């Protein structure tokens, strides 16, 4: 019998839970204004630009409590928003006042389910706790993200990725089943278990959670994770093992070291290497890197521009491989280099100084993020635009950055239609960020980063339209500007940029599983006609 921390396990895909709630009733435990807990819950966000002050918060601990919370909100006609970690780049939790926020943070178990031969991860579990429990208990992991205060609730269903993804693939490639609280056409609320098994009548709901994004179909309460090829009952064989250690190295430049021509060379070096070394199973599949370009400040800093890389420290030629990578990146442009010693995997992923707690944004006071996939490096004109914007940011843009994150590898071994995650031949992810602290500077910063992004993609209507260079954007980095004709003049709808040819199927899933469109926000999937 699974140890489910008080939850009843839905062991058959036909099982469901129905709850009758009187009209206007609120489940026990609702946290309203005036309750001292309300202000703490209102501050569980990562971006001070947004306010989350619903009619009440409902902190749920079990599937049954989640069903009751959804049923009460539906009967009362309240808007429902769902929050796990609160890390969304947009305001999908609090974009409209009122309603109810169902907070999943107390539903955070990580445990083995022998009946399904898989690991259960509840929606409120942080990535850090997932890594810690899976690795220290069974020696296994998932290829999730670096930010260990991120919760899995939205991370997984949006197509999560991390430092192991080039070697192991996307997190959704390990999704065996998902439990979702849904609302049918009559307003009945139930919990449904949807599985990877193609013969499962709920299989389409599973597929939609392999990259379809959060807040679209229902409330995810639990995920079951297992390698598709896993056999046997030993938990230690059901998910991949991470490297024993990771070897890290960096090379850095000041802006004064990189005039325009040298910056072009550096960008070309970086793009060429990733174009050559991002096939599934390639020799460098275990190498992950981030190329961080920080906007020029009043004084040049030695780490204005940094390429940081890490790879499996247990490889016999790990150091020479890392040196070869840094040589290729720095060819003709120098840079200050440092390579450390291998450090244990979990220690590297979760160093003693965390990336900030799950309550507040720490360094991120107010910010706006935008993103795009890259099938190859930026064009010469795009690099010129990047150089111009980042060498002369506006004075009230306190921190401007472009991140280029290594991608591809085993992620690209999966057919784009096999999961809802449609981008399966990219080699890099680009992330554009502006950060500031004063509300009075909101419009200045938003205008700056919107123009920056628009001008980088000037040849394709201001957005990364899939083509030779770009391949759309990543729904876990949502950007409502893509749905705004002032900033997207491409004629390509926002949903194609995120989901490409998978969107019509997602619409059919939406119509079947959320026919009343209960779960919606600015970038939510629209039901099929």
C-alpha cells in the first residue's frame, strides 16, 4: 500500500471523486482578509509588480480538499487561480481581483508508489525537495530546473528543463501519470488519473500536461514520474541517476574587453559550438552552460559577460572537455578563465546559499521576462541590436540581462507531437530580463525591454516566429505581450509561438476536460469550437 500522506490513491484511470457543496459555501480553512495568515499568503509571489489579493486563499493538503475547494468556488461562481510556487513571470494568479487562489504549497510530498512503480511528487513540492528526497533516498533524479525554490506544479506541465536535460531530456519525458481535479459540463468536480498508456481513456489529458502549460485544464495535485524504459520494481531503477559530481568552469569579460567586433566574434563562437554539439547522444550531452550578458553600468565590471559551464565530473576526460569548450567560446576574444574541482552533484545543485526562499523574490523586486528558442545563432543584425541595447540601457533599468541557456541534446530525441512540448530541435533558449525596484519606474523598464525584444526580432514582426533561426517561445516563461498586437505585428498568433502544430489538439483536450472554461487566464488555451 502506498504511503500517500493522507491522500487516497486513484489506482485506476476510471476512478473519480465527486463532492456536493451547497451554493455559496466555502470549504473549512479558507483564509480571508483579516486572518493574520492572509498577508503572508498575499506575499507568496516572486514579482512585486503583481498583487495577489483574492476573496480568499484556500491552502489544500489532499486531493479531497482540492476537489472541495474547486467545487465550492464553482458553485459560488468565483474565479479560480492555482498557485504552487508563485514563480510565474506573468500575473496568471492575480491578474483579476476577487475569486479564490488555491494554494498547493502544503501538498508537498515526494514518495514511491509501488503499485504504479513510479515516484509520486505532489504539486506543492519544491524542486530542491524533489532532488533531495529522490537522490538521498534512492539515488535518482529528474532533469529539472536550477531554481530549487520553484515548485513542480507549473514547472513539470510546462515542459520543465534543467542542467541535465541535454543528457536526459525534458522532465515531461518522465511523466507516467498525472492526477487532475477537473470540472465537467454540469459543474461536477472530480479528480481524474490520466496516464501515459495510449489505451487509457484519459490519455489525452496526460498528453496535455506534457508541455501544455499551467492553469489550463484543472488543478494538478500529483505527478507520477518514471523512465519510459524502466523495468522491475526496484525504485533505484525507475528514474535516471545523476552524475556523481559536476565539474564547473567560467570565462568572463568586461565590456571594455569586447568592442562591437569582438562581441560579434564571441556570439558567433558560442552559437557555432552549440549548433555543432547539441544532437541527442553527442559527446558533450552532459555539458550544460549559461551565457549571461549583463547590461553595461556606470563602471565596467570583470563579470559583465560570463559563460559558465558544467559537465559530468566523472568522465575520464572531463577537464579536457571543459577546457576545449571554453577554448572554443573564447577563441579570438580572450577572457578570464577559472575551472574548479568536481563537487558532489546534490551539493552543486543545492549550494549552502540558496537562490532565495519561496516566499519572496529576493533579488527580483520588480521584473519583466521574455524568451525565445533558438535553432541556430542570432543573425548579424540581431547581434548588433543586442550590443546596442546592452551597452546603453536606460538609467532607470537597474539590471538588464540576456541569458543564453544550453538546450537540445536528448530533448531533441522526442517527436514534437509525442508530447505537448513542441520545440524539439532547438539548441539554445534566450531569456531577456529587466529588473528594477521602484514602482515609479515600471513604464520606463517595461518600454525598454519590450523595445529590446521587438527590435531583436524586427525581421519577424517583433516576436520569435518559428523559422531558420527561432522556434517560438517557452510557455513556462509566459509573456502576455505576445498576444498584444502592439508588440506582435507578425500576424502569427501567440499560441502558435508557444505550441505550434500542437495547439489544435490542446484545444480539443480543453473542450473535453474544461468545457466551462473554468481555468483561464490571459494566455490560457481556448476550447475548440
